């Protein structure tokens, strides 16, 4: 394998520098002291979730379990006997009041144009689901795992149990970046630039390489040409992973984190094409309408400022005001068609 690459670490990075040096060039970065005001940094411990939310039901490795029982497994986990990963649990649905511990919401994931009102039920669900702030919890040795079937070409869903111990090297959907914020414990990242894709044995958004620590170079000989970037994320740090950057994680201790997928003007053209391709399929008229609608929707949201999305992350999507949003979008669509 090629020499390990490096990633910038910037302390209390100001927003304009972030935009110019990382967001627009699609360059990853670790921001230290990224959210010092968050109460979660002191409050969110395994004991807190066990005591305050232990009776809540969560989905872990395809099974519904009590959060308190799962936390007990997390605390007892070892690298030799890791527990599965709690992933993609929506903070808003677990307990909306948890959002108060993440305030003010971290600026690097704003503005977020994903949440809104969309003309197709499937598109509406897809975009608003992508905008959710998600909770991730794991114990020592836990890896971001792949679901069964995700390596198969026909896989198109989120269901299914996770394959324990199988590192899921992937990039995020909808041509969006993700901001990953570490609250408790340590997490190891391995990331690869999009230019390494030919060496990663990919199918869709997932790599077939099942171990990044001990890759089988007989099965995956090209992998040695890839340049991994490895680093450890500490509490209070945010990792910006740009669109199409491959990443996988492993917990070095009990780990509690949140993730926010987002998109704004820097990413919207890619989002438009990704969504038009997925929902338009073999219907050019549908794809064309989606492109037109999202272009107009982006024009509306571009006027709403840098904090768009900060106040609605932990509220039901209906809170965004569907009538007002739909009216504004309709006016924008009309202007778009009359100007072309």
C-alpha cells in the first residue's frame, strides 16, 4: 500500500476559511474545539443514556433492543468480542430534547438545504431522511459495519442485519458531504480520496475489501496502490468528509457521536443530478422536472442565509411550514420557466 496520507487539523476554524479551503475544494479536515458550547460534551456518557433513556427501543444490527441493554453490551465490549454498532438512529425520534444539548448547531454543517417540501412523496421522504441528525454509539473494537446484501449489485435498501466486524468502507449517498462530531471516546478513521476508487474494489457506494487492517492482497492486489489517510478523532472534534470520499471507522473506546449529512450551494448541482437519476430513472420528463424543481428550490434556499436548517434539525419535517415553502418553491419554478 502507498504511503499513508495526512489530513489537516485546524483549531476553532472560522467559517469563511472552512468554506474557502475545505468546503469548496472538497477537501477533508478535522476541526478541533468545533462545538465547545455543546452540553453534550459533559452530559452524554454511557451512564446518561442508560439512566435517562434506557427504556427507549433502538434498532441495532437489525434487531429491536432496549437502549439500556445495548449500552451494557457497549461497556463490556472488547476488540476480541466487539458489540454491533448503533447507527442511523435519529436524535429527533429518540428524544427531541437531546437537540438542546447540541446547541448552537455546528456551523460547518450549515446551511443545510436538504430539509424541505418536495413534489413527490418518495423524493420528499428521501431528502428529509437524509437531513436527519443521527446518533452513533459503539464499544471498543466496534466497526462501521456493512449490512447483509450491501455488497450485492442489486442491493437498494437499508434493511438487514449488520455483518459484525466487517469494515464498511463507503461514501455517503445523494452526492452529499457529512460532518461527524465526536462527543465521547475515541474513534479511528480511515479515508480515501475519490481518485483511489479504481483500487478499492467497489460496487456502488461500498468497497468489497472486508478488512482495512489486514487486507487480502491476493484477492485485492490493486489495493496496495491506494493511499489511506488514518487518524484518531477525539471528543470535541468534527470531521468533514466531502462527497465521494471513502471512509470507515473503528471505535478505540466506548464512543458516542452524531453525524449530519448536509448540502448547500457547493453541492447542490451534484445532488440534483444524483436525485434526478435515482427518481427519474428511464423517464426523461420526470428527471427533467426534478432538475427544474431542485434548481428553483436551491435558488429559494440560497436567499435564506448561512444558518438555514439550524432551528429545524430536531423538529418534525412538517415544522418547516409546507404551505409557505411550497408557495415559495412554486413561485421560483414559475420564474425559472419564464426566464428560460
